[in-house]
C-alpha cells in the first residue's frame, strides 16, 4: 500500500507532495500547478512524474454522484482503474461477477437500500482480505 509521507513542498507556482510505497521503498513526487495553470508537461491541472496507481483497481460505493465524480477525477489520472456504484446492492451484484476482487473498496456509510455497515458485513464474507475504507 502507498503511504503519504506528508511532505508538502512549494516551488514558484507549483506544489508537490512526496508519496512513498513502503512495500518497495520507492517514492514518487506528485506535482500540481496552482490554480490549474499548465505545468512543464503541458497538461491542465498538474501532472505526475510517476503514476502511483499502476493499474490497481478501486471500487467506490457512494450514492452521491458528486463524491463519485471527485474520486474518479482524483484517482484515474494517477493510473488507478476506478469503478463506481451508486449503492450497496449494485456493488454486491457487481462483485459477485468479479473473478478478481478490487485492490481497495471505498465505502460510503450512509446510503439508501443498505447502510455501509451492512454492505461491509457482506463484503467481508466475499473478500475477507480486501481493504475497505469507510467514509
């Protein structure tokens, strides 16, 4: 799992944060330009020197479409494969079809149909070792 070292730095209009993967002792530096200005790579809103997601999969379960959009917009540019579900029932149905579980599940606590706690209880029976981040 990737741990954020918490090291924030500023250089002119660019801000960057050091991210360390404790499993491999590799670190990467995420650069973000202030106020969405173009940076050296010419991409809008900042760039990364190294993609930290490296194809890892994230399942986000949240009934709020704005939250789902934020998760997708933050993680996809970092190389994560992001799948979103609008409620627990949809997520459990989708997960029953998975041949390989996601690397992490982001789970809203307060949702219609099933609470996040109920969904998590089901998730634990299906995938006991997949990390679940309850939000």
